[in-house]
């Protein structure tokens, strides 16, 4: 199975702005269909190969849309009558007290060593061989493994959907063979350009998504998100990018119209960054970036859009 771009795609920012002004419904519809087409193709493939593919491994960097995409694939498969539970590799975290530390003494959640790899391999082996296993749960409120486990029963033809930043790391399936797995990489794979200039890079798109999500869903100020971003990107370059090209298929989660709906969310966050902050330059740059796009009412975003993961 091969679909999706293996390199960054470029789309003219002027085309986005022209449609935003003239025909916003078409711009939004094109963006949504572009993403949903690849999601449907993954679900169709899994249905056609039910019984042989037991585990879908879905990896991608921060703010790529892994969680929503996993749930959408699961919903499509359930509509076809298949068992398709979703689990996150986050549930395989070691107790926080046992995690490796970064140079500044903070727990390193990005490293593969933060996960209980032997436990992942045990659960994967059971699911491939028997279609059933008891998976751990991580209690984020207490930062440790919960006592209760999650019982997974796939039956003869179901598929487990596993999402996480390390899902494509071959260490997780070392010794388990290549059969029974489908590997998908998801990220923002489109950049908006004007001539030779990159107006909105893939990384900046994900950064904006994360700033908006952290503020709306976690109450985190923009400076806090920016303070973590450098470490997040280092982790991606070490633990995610080396394995992206090993995926069976790629999903581009860019929605062409999304920079047009972010101003109403991001302007307020930018305003909270003090002029003497170490991140004042980044805040000013993102503010200028927003000026390059025609603003749209966020209410235009469909209720089932992946973007609701960040703005909803």
C-alpha cells in the first residue's frame, strides 16, 4: 500500500487568499476532502485485508492530528462491522519517577526509553497471535501506571489502532516479524508559498496548532508552549523523522484554509507575550504571518474537521 506525498508539497498562498475572499466554501471543502480521502483509503485497505493486518501503527510529530485520525479510521471500520479499538502509546509510559531526565532535570517524555518497550512487545505479540491482550493504562493525574488494565478483544478479523510518536520505531516490533502490521505516517506535508518564499512552513503550521490547542484545552500560555517547542522538535528529529520513510503510506493533515481561521485564536495568545520575553521575536513573527492570510470565521470549520482537535 503506497499513497501520499513522500516530500513536502507546495501550494500558493495567493490561491488560498483568493478563494477565501471569493468562495470560502470551496476552499474549506477542498481542504477537508484532501485529508479525508487518504483517511478513507487507509480504512478501505484495512477492511480489504481484515484478518491479516492486526495492528495499525500510526505515527507523527506533535500537532499532526494523530489522535483524531486514529479515531476517524476506527469509526469508518466500525461502520463496516469491524472491531477497531484505539490505544495510545502514552499508556505505555513508565512511571514518571522512573523516566530519563533531560539536561535541565525535567522528565524526558520524548525519548523511546520513556516507554515500557518489553510490555509493548508482549501485548503486540498476544494481539497478533491470539487477537486478545490486557494493555496498561497510564494515570496522568498521578503520573504513574494505573492498577486497572484495558482488555482488548479483536476477534478473528479486528484491528488495533496504535497512535504515538514512536509508533514507527522498529524496536517496538523487534522479533515480531513484518506480518500483521500496517505503518502510517501523518504530518503536515504541505507548505504555503509565494514564489520562492515560504509563507507558512509545515513546522510553523504545527506550532500554531499546538499553541492554540494548549491555550484552549490545557490553559497553557503561549510562552509555556514555546518553552517546550525546541525540545519537542529535537525529539522529533531523533525519534520520528528517521522512520517516516519506512511507512506504508503517508497522510497529509494540512487543511488549506486553516491559516485563515487561526487569527481569532492566536492574536490573543500573542498579546500575552511581554515585549522583554525571550519569545517576543517569535510572537512578532507569527503575528506577521497571520497578516499574510485572509481571515475567516472559525465557525465555518466543519464539526467533524480534524482542526476541531485544536480549535474546538
